[in-house]
C-alpha cells in the first residue's frame, strides 16, 4: 500500500485540442487515478459559494445561467481580455491546487496523474515529479476543437494564442506523447505506463 508516501505524481498537459483528455482516458483504463484539474475548477466555480460570489462580483450575474456556469460566455470574455483571464485564474487556481493536494493523499496506486491545460502557466505543476506533454500539430488541434466545440477557426486560434506555445511547453516536459493521427496513441501510453511503474519502484 502506498497511501501517498512514495507515489509518483505525474502532470499531464498539452495545448487545447492536443488530446490530453483522450490520453488521460487510456491511463484510467490502465487503472491509474486521474485528477482532472479543469473539471474540478469548473465544479468549484459552480458549487463553491465563496468562489461563486467572487465571480459574480467580478463578471456580473451573466456568469451563471440557471445556476450553471455560463462557460461559453465566460470564455468569450476572458479569451479577449488577458487581464480578465488573469483575474479569473487568480480566483480559481489556488482552490484547484488545494483540491489536488487533498485528492493526492487519498490515492493508493503506482502513480497518479494530474491533468491540466495550464501546468506551467499557473504554477500548478508544483510538487509534481514528472510532466507528460501531449503534442499535436496546430492544424490538427484547430480541426479537432472546431469539430468538438462548434467554434470558428478564429475562436480556436484566439484560445491557442492565449496559451504558452506548445514548442516551449513540450521542451519543459519529461515525456512527450505525439497525438498526430500518425503514431499509435495506446502504444505510446502503454510504454510510458511501464516506464512510470519502474520509476516508482526505484523511487520508493
Ligand atoms: P482541451 O484542452 O480543449 O480540453 P484536450 O487536449 O483535452 O483538449 P481532447 O478533448 O482529448 O483534447 O481531444 C480534442 C478532440 O479531438 C476530442 O473531440 C477528441 O475526441 C479528439 N481526438 C483527440 N485525439 C484523437 C485521435 N488520436 N484520433 C481522433 N480524435 C482524437
């Protein structure tokens, strides 16, 4: 049993539409617990009263629609205005970071994964042992997100522009998974899974 003592904490990141969630799903199938920071952040925004009040004070009542976070509206505001994005991040990130810490200590596995679109930008990578980057070329990411979210090319490009460039991001990662519709994803994840189990054995 590990109970968090010698359990590796692995970050999983990549640009919008790179395939983080798809890769995280394969790790989950392999029995690895995954903390989805973006979903937890959204959950906190909707259900944490203190955070809800702060968001309403900052953005107005439009931020919620029938009690649900109006994600599309909020995204359209913050992705056009870096200052608003910084203000939003300053409210949400510390709480999400704390939620991840609370979650880590409850896990018992060879290693655990924290999936987050922003790991380098938000200091959310603190305390992680290794970071996996998911890389896909921009034209594939744009197509995937346009299709998944029903956005225009310009809207996707605006979101990509707000993130640290993938070229820089991937250099900061310890492992890179290439999700370019050419190389088999499952094979790469399986190989990394074996490697991380070995690393955990040596670490412990
Ligand atoms: P975001 O940062 O926006 O949450 P993400 O990095 O988590 O994106 P995914 O949601 O995993 O990316 O992938 C984006 C879209 O592309 C999804 O609709 C997903 O099903 C699709 N996709 C990802 N990888 C592949 C692949 N190898 N083959 C086909 N479709 C893929």
